[in-house]
């Protein structure tokens, strides 16, 4: 009988690929992958990795919630982050967390980094 891959296992596998290989440039769309805030710590690590070349990340229509969005912000704040576009529509966050993301975008802009955060 073939093994059934649990959604979290497949997500963890994708994240480990992102973190450990040159797929940073190619695996950038994780839209509608049933990701939750539990995955955002790993994504934040990818964003802050000195080896990351990821410039675009699509996380639309996942259930990241406020804590997931907050974790992503931590990765975006690092000087190693090369992200230029982050798509977050449909991630189920509060208005206050949306405001935090907009504030972060302005903060990064003041430091010379242009990051287009699409909520």
C-alpha cells in the first residue's frame, strides 16, 4: 500500500528544499498550499538566510494568521532578506496586523529597501 503524504509533511519537505538548495530562485509560489502560522518560522529563516536569493514570494490564500504574518516580518527586517515582492492577500489577518505590514513596508522604504507587500 503506498504511503499517504500528510499536507504538513509535504510543506515541510518544500521548506527544507527552499532552505537547503538553489531552488530559492524557482520555488517562490506557495499560494493555496494550506500553510499555517506553524510554517512561518521556517519561511522567516529562509528570508533571513545569508544564502537566500529569493526576491518574490507568493503566500496568497493560506491561513497564516497574525502570528504567521508577524514571523514573516521578522525575516523581512533582516539585512540578508532580498525579497522585493511579497503577496499576502487572503491570509486571514486582523486589521492591526495589516497596519503592521504597511508600517514595515514604510520602515523598509526609509532604509532604502523597496519591498512591495501586497495584502
